[in-house]
C-alpha cells in the first residue's frame, strides 16, 4: 500500500515533470505553477477517505478554519451584542463555535459515511479525476499560449488551430 509520502513524492515528480514540459512548450509560468500545485494536491486525494490520514486532518482543519472565517465575515455588523460583550470578542466566540462545529461533528459524520479504499481510491474515481484534470489543464495550456491584444488589456483567446491541437478527436 502506498503511504502519504509515496503519494506525495510521485505527485511531486509527475506534476513537476508536466509543469516543466508545459513551460518548455511555451506556457506561461503562472499556469505551470497551477498545474504543479493541483497535480501534487491531486496525488494526495486517494488517502482523503482514511480516518487518520494527513490529508484528512489537514483538509478538515483548513475547511473548518475557512468556514469559520466565512461565517464571521458574513455576520460582522449584523449581530447586536450586549454592551458587556465587545464585538471582537463576540465574533471570536462565533468563530470558535463554528470552527468546533465543523471540525468535530462534521468530521465524525464524514468518518462514518466513508471507508478507506472506497470511492476515492477506486479506478472510476481515478479515471474521472484524471479526465477532469486533463480537460482543465489542456484548456489552461491552450489559453496561456495565445494572446489577443485589444482595448488596452491583454485577453487570452485560443485560436481554432490551438483547439485542434489540444483536442484532436473533437469535431468542429
């Protein structure tokens, strides 16, 4: 079985090679870094459904923190607090409650409804994620290779020939 380090190393190697290949092919540095980051992140997805895996712990922590900040952002100035509770302290309390709610009960529900080597570690999931990644990456690569200048700003617009090169089996 491949562990976290194996998934990470293979993801780094393959994503790095593909990012370098896209730069050699003429892509801009920005999309190449995006390919590298998304490829590395995607290599960690098979262990997402393991109960105590590093991607699960980090992912639920990031989701919990993000959800807490979003809730606080949406509620700032909309909740009247009593005079004895300053607004920053009240917002910190709302942030903490939201974080704890997302971190523990929702994480516990996810653990109960998923099994390791289940949906995320299956061949159909790998095929779906692979095809989606290829589709998005090829679109980003095609749009990064062509520039159209007009009205004072740079617009990226792929040409028909670029689409035919990226999608050779597609009918036009």
